[in-house]
């Protein structure tokens, strides 16, 4: 029997947040003697087989690490390393264009690796959402127990010491649930940040060229640094410039700026200025 097996036999098992799970009875080994799972006596819940890799011996206590945490750590580690290699590859290509053809082959390899990791990440995110739902349900159950204890205490069905004991244990459990929920959300945020970073890094040189071309053009399809000689000036352009300017006062010798104004328009302008001669003073006031 290996030293690892001897060290954990009979030890109490707790999760990462301090909840007691039971005691280790023994192990299930493969034909080569390697430990596959560990049998944990969980009381009324019976014996649970936990993978050996999810247990860590710390002093006289064996700590149970949930599977979602191990899976998330693996994806975060592999994805982070792949991203760093992609960035290093892009730096090498930017410094030496002659290596571009060789770098494209390696770029596709790393890109394929990220796609495989994306599939694993999707499964992990599903597990995380499921775990959050489980934690929410457990939190609701604990709050119901605590509220019922308050009712029993107020109705003098239980002693104050009993209520204080229930309150202490419930608050401890709520605190542990809160810690795990915070950690799950933190892992979700780290996975999302890595996904955004992957989108930026896996762009091919062709994509980056197209993106540069798009930024060079304005929304109308014309280059931003050249005037457009094909669009004629319209009255709306003139109006938009004069919206923030006060009109010039009318003069007796005012001449029409264009030949397209009709006589009716001139009569209307003249009639307006004569009927309202002090329009400028009122506008300025």
C-alpha cells in the first residue's frame, strides 16, 4: 500500500469552504495499483466515490476540491498559455516578415487548439450556471430554516440558547455559500475576459488588412482625407451652417444672390420686412 493511501485513510473530509463531508474508508485502485477513487463515508447519505485528484491532504484534514474548479483551472491555464504563444508569434512576424509563411502554419495550430478549448469552456460555463442554481436553492432553504427558528423562538416553542445555536450554524453556512458563489462568478468573469482576448489575437493577417481598409473609409464609402467632388452643394448644407448665425438686417439695396428666386418670393420677403421692421431688436432682446 502506497504512502498516499495510508496517509488519507480515516481522515475527515471537508470541502474548500469548511463543510464536513465524512471520513475516508478506503480507496479503489486500478490493476496497476494507481488510486482511481476514494470511498468517503457520508453518514446517512451513504458512501460516495470521489476521484482521487479532487482530494488534497492538509494536515489532519483532506480537502475536497469541486470538479468545476479543476476543469476551469485547466482551461484557464491552457488558454492563457496559448494566447501568450500567439502574441509572441505575432511579435516575431512583425519583426521579421520573412517568417510570415512559417508562422501561418503555427498560427493555425494554435487557433485549432483554442477552438478545442472553446468547446471545453462551453461545458464548464454550463456547469457553473448549474452550480449557481444549486447554491441559490441551498441558500433559500437555509433562510427558510432560520426564519422558522425565529418564529418558534417568538412563540416560545424553543429556548433562546437553541435559537442562538441555529442562528450560528445557519449564518456559517450562508457565509460558505456566499464564498463559493463569489468564486464561481469570478471564474465566469475570467473565462469571459479570455474569450474576448482570443477574438482579438486569432485574427488572421487578411482580417487585419480588411479592418485597416474599413477604418480608412468613412461611412459614406469615401476616403476621409480626400474631398468629394461628385456631390453638389445643396440648400440643406447652407441652412445647416446658418442655423447658429443671426441673419443680416435687411437693406434697401439688397440684391438677390441667385437668379432662381421667383418674384413671389421677393414680394413675400419685402412684405415681411415692412410689416415687422423691428424684428432684429426683438430677436436680440
